[in-house]
C-alpha cells in the first residue's frame, strides 16, 4: 500500500524560522524526516510527496536522503500551492489507483495509528479518518486551529475547523480509496471549496466516511512555535517508535 504526503503549503506561522516548513528542524531532524520515518515504521515503502511553496530545497533534501531505495519516493509539484490542501491531494491522482494512506507533512504521529487504520479496513467506506476523542484539555492540540469532527456510530457526520458540535479531533491520518479524488473535485467545482475537509464532508453526507479512535496514542500538528516546543519535549523522552 502506498502513502501520500501533502507538503505544499507555506506554513505562515513558522515561516520566520525556515524557508520550507517540512525542513523545520525538530530535535535536529527535518520535520519531513519524522513523518517519513513513521511511514517506514508502519511498513510502507512507496510514498508520493506533493510539494509546492519553496519546493527546491525540500525536493533536493528528499532526493538526497531517500536515494538508497529503502523508500520508493515520487515527487509531484502543485503549482497552485496557495490554494487549500484538497487540491494538493488531487495532484497525486494519476499515481494512486488503489487504497492509500494520506498524511500531512507537519503531523508527527505514533506509527501504530496507521496500523489501526490498516486493521480497521475501509469496508463500505471510501475513507476512514483516525480521530482523537480527547477533546478536553488536550496537551498537544491548538483549539484555534485544529480540525474538529463529529462522529456517530463510527461514521463522520461533520468535519471542519469551526464546528461547535463535535466529539473528536482530526489527526490528519487517513486511509482512502481513489473515490476521494472525485469527491474533492466535486467539492471544488460545486462550492469552490478546495480543502480536504470539503471532500470528506461530501463523502460523509453519503455515509461513506468512517472514523477510527486512536485511544491514547500520540500525534501533534506542528503549526506554531508552541507546537515545536511540545513536540521536542515529547520526543526527548525517548519514544520507542522512533
């Protein structure tokens, strides 16, 4: 099974620290390397990375770091990186004809979450999202930025950053069928919504978007300096999965 990693955005809140957010040092390793190592630990060997903003340095790093073949890496450029992340997902459509994992380049995670997704299977769903139901006083979540999810009976009922009625957080880790691409393109053409959440909402409205609870497993979205500090403090404890 392949993995798709979205690494096209600018990351404005961290732009003062580094020219390309995926290259941001985290415990002296680029953020993208933490993500790719999590993918490797989960047994995934074929990865598509969509680049965009200031792509040159990132692409040079990826080609140099992963030229040995341990991970078969394919790079795709999104020239419209200013738009929301759903468009970056669509750019990889020709390369993903079967079920695949979808990840964000700025989310660090316990690789066991990918195994949870794998074991859950898609069933009748076109997409399954790993969700975190620890919505009270979560130590690693920025409530002003996190994508919120309302889950009922294992199905996503709604998703978005502005949700008031929610019972879980979006971890940014998905198992998908290629039907996601069609849903994203439909969301973009019908309502002008280029976000990944727009496509997920469309599948959810059709009863085709499932959710898997991650329990107490670790994940964090590195979107500001506080998140960098939280992640480094956690990683310095010596986690077994890295």
